[in-house]
């Protein structure tokens, strides 16, 4: 007697097939062969809250990225890359739209962009591609949902979360408006021995889920990776599902995959738990900052837990890369590795979404893996998240969209050199979307100088506060030059205020 649905079929159906089952051969078979002569697929991988300052490839003393170090030998490695903001909404919107938060107005927590960018974004720029996206992060999910008309397959967040019935529902029924699915969903929940539409199936699903979590929990002694409001997830699940989908969908495609780790809570896997416990690393002591809210004595511990979580991201990225390479996907695909913003453990700050924009909060990794490229390259010029959209458009043979604020990155720009320009980072989390920015923190980086401009904060009454650092001479931002190099500070501030005025022009009352 044959079983109508076996465990493997079910796991596959529900997108929970462990990686060991998703063999390269399966992916090969399912995949559409690459089009000759066109390296047109794009995959963007975002690890959330991932500071460039904690990555060994960029000079961090702890070896947090052994796999990436190995793979990046073939990558373009951008060493001075800045996020558009200091937390998910401004950071992710910058990457996706190619404009800064003061333009898209996605400056607040869980923000959307102004309507104009609903279709003007990375998905809208790749209309001839199959567009697929996923995120664990709810605030990034808000943006992806806003862009849904330009996305062919928006994988529901719940699909790659563990332990909720909603995951099963979402994976089996994608259309919310399907009333039959709603009633099916209701009936699938077994409550107090109540009626279930299919007792058989609902029991199977429940047992499978429980079994899975029971098996997985011991692998994460600090708790399952989570976005804080769910029951957890694993990157292994995400890798398995995404590589399987990428082997199945039509080409060319563009995939945007935004994972929560190494964002807090720092729940690394067993393999990396305490990996840096006795390594003797002592971070540089820095003075408590004016904007620090509380004395944080556990910064070295938090930093270590974060660094150990990065090891988990590094391992999974390595595995993801190896699968994509083995299955031939990378032969025809531009792979981008980056983040939405950084994370800080100094000056009595821990985390991100803070008023002081020191380097660890806004400097993020950027690596571009070009199809067929065997030798790496280091780019030390200052670059911004706004540059990714124009660069990807350019390298895949498209016109750079007229709305994009960034430039085509070296080595892909014809000039080979980024034009002389300033990079901006925008924090205006307390400003209403359609109001002028009267309270916030803005950063302008021009050549070796970085200007911090704080205004409207209770801590900075009057004209606000300006800090100036020479990043070449003082990468740790220890010597404020604002009072020493007054002319440079004034010139940079003037330029910054002009840019702000332009961005705010539509919102002046
Ligand atoms: Zn984030």
C-alpha cells in the first residue's frame, strides 16, 4: 500500500527540506540552463546589523569570517562602504531604492517610502527578470510588501520560521484573499480536541514541526535564532529553501534575501558558542558618548556574543556560496553580499538605532562576486548603499534609472574612478515623514574627512554640534578636529546643509 504523502514530499512541499536532501543534482535538473553570453541573474544577500568593523576581512582582529575570507579572494571588496542609515528601515530602503532616506522619507521605525518609490526600486528596475524576495526582518518586510507590485514571488516571512501553524498556512496558501484557505487554516488548528477539517494531516504537520524543533533546539544553546517576536528560524532552512527555489525559477532572476542574523539576540549555533571566550581580545577603550543612555558594563561580553554570531553567518554564507557554485548558478549570476546597517559596542552604546553615528553603526560590508571572476580586487574609495542599484543595473546591461542617486561603482564605471563627491548617512528617526528634518544626525564623508552634524537634540541646543574626524589618520574617531580645522568643518557643514535643504524642499511649509 502506498502512502499518499511521505515525509520527504511533505518537507519539500512545506519548504522545510533539510539541505542534505536538496542535492546539487536536483538543483541542476530543476534549473533553467543559463543563457549563453549573458551574465544577468542577480542575488543580493543581506545579513542584518552587520558592521564592517567586526569583519576580519576588513581588519578586525578576531577571525569572524574564515569562509568569507576564502571566497572573497575572487570578489570586489569595498573597504569603505556606508549604509544609508543606522537601522533597518532607512538602511534597507536606501539599498532597495538607490536613494537616501531623506529622499525616500523612510526615516522612521517600520517606515515605508513615499509612493513615488513604490515602483522605482531595485525590483522595478529589473522588470524583465523574475523577481523573488525574502526577509526574516519585519521592518524590511514592510518595504518588500510596499514593493510587492514589482515582485513576482515575495516569500512570506513565516515560511522560513519554525514552530508556527501560520508558517504552514503561509507556505501552502499564498493568497490572503483566498477565502477557502482562510477556512482551511482555521480548521487546521486543533483546539481542545475540537473538530479539524483533516485530522490526519493536521496531526502529521504538528508532529513534524515538534520533531523538528526538538531536534534543532540543542544545536543552539543560547536559544534559536529569532527576530524576537517569533519562535525562531535557522539559516540552514533558509539556505535550503532559497537554493531550491533559485534552481527552479526562470532566468534571468533577481533575488533579494535579507536574513536577521547577526542582529540581536545573538544566538549563535553550538559550533561557535564560546569560540572567542579565551582569545584575549581587548577592544580599544573609548570615552562614553554624549548620547549614550546608560552605563553599559557588558559591552565586551555583548561584542563577543555578536562576533560569535557572525561566525554562524559566515559559515552559512559559505555554504550558500558553495551550493550556488556547485549547481552552476554562479556561472551566470552577480552575487552581492552586504548589510542594512552596522552595530556598535563602544562609548556606552550597544546595538544600533542610536543618535551618534560612529563608524561601527554605519560602515557595512560590500562584496561583489562577478560571474567568471577569478581574482579579487580591493576598493578603498568611499562608497554608499545608494550605489548598488545603479551598479547592478549597469553590469546587467540596463540603463541606470534616472531617479537613482548613486554612481556605478569601480571597477565597473567607465571612468574607473568615483567622481569627487560626498557620501551621506541620514538619521532622522523622530521626524514625521512629510515634515522637514529639524532633529537628527547627519554624516558627510568627503575624502578623508568625516563630519558628524547633530541638531535639534536636547543634548545639542542652539546650532547643534559638529564633530570632524580625519579617518585616514584617526580611523577610531578619537580626535575631534572641529575646533582645530574650523575652515574644513565649516565648508563641509555648509555643503551638508545645502544637501539637506534640497532634500527637504518638497516638505517645507
Ligand atoms: Zn536591520
